[in-house]
C-alpha cells in the first residue's frame, strides 16, 4: 500500500513537471528548465523506489539465491593457509572446536601453549558432569483423575541409568557459534551428515534460500540475537554441528543428570532435583511463558537458574535436541503411533506453558527434520574421549609431528 | 401445631414461584429455583447473576465443527487471560465459570486433550466473566459457552433443533469461527464446507432491533496452526490459497472479519490405549495466537457499542 501510494505521488509530480515543460517551452524558458529538473527527480526517485521494493528485481536466471550477499556478515575465524598446521589450530580454537583438538590423536601433537589454550577453552565452555546413576522417568507424577491403565502405570515406573563422566556445554549453542559452522561450509561437507539425511540437507535453508537455520536471512542471523541460542535447526543440523566441533548431542540420561544433579544418600536412596535450582518452580529463574520477553534471550540470561554444575538455561529459553529417540526405545511404554520417528527434546522453551512440562524429567519429541522456532541444542563430549593431561614426551614429540585435521587430510 | 408453623413459610415460597424469571439466553420464563432453563437448557445462574449484579453481560460465541478444538481454545484463552493481567484481566463470575478452565488445564498439563463436550446443553460448561482492560475504566461482562460441535452441526443442518444455540447466536455481539488448519492443509474440503454452512446459517439469523451478522465482527480462527507453519505465518493468505470458497464468502457476507491462526500443542502424536482406543495426545503445550483474535473481537465490539451510543 505504501509503495503504491509513493508511485501515485511520483506520477502526479511527473505530470505536473511535464505540463510545466510544455508551458515553459511555449511561454518562458526558465519554467521549462524547472519542469525538466522535476521530471529527472521523479525518474530518479522511481528508480530508487523500484530498487527498494521487495521482489521488484527478480533474480537473474543464472543467479542462485546462494549468491545473494547478506546485509551484514560477522567476522569469522581466519581461514588458514594450506600446509599451515599452526594456523589451522589457531583457526579451530577461534571456531570453538577445542574438543576436536583435545582428541588423543590430535592433542599429543599440539604445542604446550595450544594444548593449554584448548584445555582452558574446554573448562570455560563446558561443565563437568560426574559419573553416577540417575533416575529416568516421571517419578514425580501422581495418578490423577482419568488415571492411565495399570499397565501404563507400570510402564511409567522410574528406571535407573548409569552415566559416564562427560563435559556438557555451559550454554546452548548461539547464533554466533553456529555462524562459524555455516561460514566454514558445514552444510556442504557430506562427512558431517548422516548418509540417509543427505537429501534433506538441501532443504535446510534460511528465509532467503541460503544454507542455514530457518529463521536466518541472507545466510546470517539477526545481529540483535548474536548471543541468543540458535533456533530453527533440525536434529540433523544439530548433529552435524556437534560433529564439526568434535562433540555430540547429549543423551537423555546425561542431560537429566546435569540438571537434576542426583545425590546418593544411602544404598537404594537418592535425592534428585525437579529443577536445576531445587524442587519448586521459580519463574524468575527460567525463560518460560509468562516469565520472559516471549522470545529467546541471551544464553547468559536467567543466571539464577544455573545448575549445581554450572550449566545455564537447562530449563527454559529453548528446547534442546537430545541424541536419543522419543519415547526412548528402552522404555516399556507402548501404544505410541508415529507417522515418522521422533527425536527427544528436553528443557522447555520461552513459550512452554506448564511448570510440569519444564522439569528435568519431562520429555517431548519432534521429527528429526523439524526446524522449530523454539528448539536449539547444546553439545556434550565424554571425558574418556579427550586427552586432559599429557606426558613430557608428548610435548617434546609435538614439534616433530605434522598435524592433519579432518578437512586437510592428505589424499 | 408444627404443621401450622410450616404453612405460612411454604406460602411464602409458593409466592416466589409466581414471579417468573426470564432466561438470560432465550428470554422465556422459568421458576425462581430452576437450575436450567426449561426451554433452552441454559443455566439460570446467568439470569440470577445478571439480576443481582445489575449487569448486562455481552455474549461471544466460539463455534466450529467437531474436534476443531473449541474446548481447548476457550479453556486456554480463559486461563491465559486470568494469568496475565497486563492487557486484559479476566475474573470468573460464579464457581461454574471456572469448570471449563479447570478441566481443560488439568488435561493439557497431563499431556491429554480434554474429553469431548457432550451434546446435551445442560452438560455444557458456561463461562460468565468480568473483563478489566488497562485502557478502559468500565469492565465488560461476557458470557461464553463451550458448545458441542455435534450440536452445532445438528443446529446448522436442522435449524432450531437446539433452541439454546439459536437463541444464543441471535444475541451474540460477535463470534469466533474455528476452522481446522491441518484439515485444510491436507486438502480436506469438509472443514471448509462446514465453515461455509455455519456462515450461511449465521447470516440468516436475525433478531429484531439488532444488526444482522453481516454487521457483527467475526474472527475466523485456524486452529492447530502449530502443525501448519504456512498458516501461522499469514492466516489471510492461507485462507485465500487453501480455503478460497470460505475466503470469498467471508468477503461477501461479513463487513468486519479477520483471519487468525492459533495453536496450543507444540506437537501431537497418536496413542493406542486400552480404555479409549486411538487417542490424539499433545506432546507439550505452547499456546500461540490464542489471545489475539479475542482482543480484536473485543475491540470491534466496543467500537460498535460506542458508535451505537
């Protein structure tokens, strides 16, 4: 409407200018000049308006949406020169791929300084979840009116799962972090994606048709949401990103253990929290429906909801993709009929309405290729998968070893 | 002796029976202690509350096909408005007005949809509430029933088979017509045809001294839009592309209408249970687009009322 109004105004001015020119030609030359200037102005503004109108300039047939240049683009980690292992390690540290550098095969080849920097990045970015047992299942649900059948009740019985020690990201993956993956060509690297999912990868584009999360534009995120959790990513994209940084998605049991922080009081007796901060809901500690700005917030917000181990926003802000399925295959709950298998999500989001659906134990599901506005993820890596201390020989040998990382393995 | 004491009291009670109490919905006379109107089966509590509190509640209808999500929509709407008082604060009048909210929320919190609304009008949940708005000084009283979809279908197919629906819709100041977005997306024309029937039925309902439905505000709400992102992004465009006949009919019949999209469940799944057979279950609750159509409707109703004054 606004555009058409603008065109009407411009057309009126053009008409007046043309009349002015005709009149000036016949009566007084200066009037003609004024009319000509008016006409040029109108043509200029019309061209401007056409350029600024969305869809006014269609893409040339040879121009793909991928070639569109985003309005702005954040600086990404410098791409290393070929055969420059030091530069490559620096790039990977800048990209947040320290977990990959700390893999035993690679960590032994790092210089002392690089190794310590990778370790420092690990301790800054992740929290240690100790090994132990965690109770899975809706242990706190009581049968109410319309209670399920007895076999269902039996199926819902809590079960104990053992968890190995792991490092869990302190924060959900942010837009800025995910941008590194996109800019590094993560969507074009088949090694990062499951073979069965490859056809779907072509459909993982943003609003302008470029590879990236669904809500991005021009291959880039909204600059105001740089440190917000990335959303609009499928389980496949989350898995690919995790592989790229040398981590993986957490299992349900690992995630619940990080949030509910179980403590064994005696043999067969455990204390396990309902929320990371305790057993009672406190909406000032989590970004849920009615307690936040009706959208995502920076990943460092709601610090009051941090878990005992120092993990932020396990509850609220965005649902988080888990590694496993929904419902878990080892659960005895039967009767679910899914058109497509679902992946597990946990934690609740900014639009989660009920307190009971924003607990450490609550589990929901979504299809692996769904790209919802309120689902993000965080990564995990097992302690046993990393080299956290090196012998003196490792450091000495590092100088003489050539480093090859996944993207630069010689043929 | 004791018998003599009772007679005057009963006479007094009998005297009250002589004074008829008109039903607030159909206007027919009832005895003073009737629980439901003997003509239309609307609760007489509505009439008693209107008389005792000296208010004239306005009426808004939520209508649609069976299983379109009327109960979930209304229960969610009432709960949201009573939880967040920033723009509109809803307060129930009478204990019976909380039943719909209570039963719907209890079911959704358990990841279940509420039970199907029975067809019998005397088993429907009615909500009489007071709405306080931040911008307006005078609160608004509102009556909204949770009518059964099958009863609405029966009334539309055979007018006046449900007297309470006829009388209620005649008196309504506006309506929310709910249409299943998923059904439309799957190219099922039944949902569109039923909405068209409903619109045609409404347009033919007229009450003396009241403007017809063509001049009353109507919000057309696509439900289950959480499973249909296209609908959520632009309900008007969705209506034009997936329900063009409905869209065209609305353009012709209603002077004040708008399309909305709403959703309550973030995701749903089917489950086979021994007791109820195959049931649809919400996997989580993430309301979207619930309050907006209602606020738009209120705004239009208020505008009309202020103009008529």
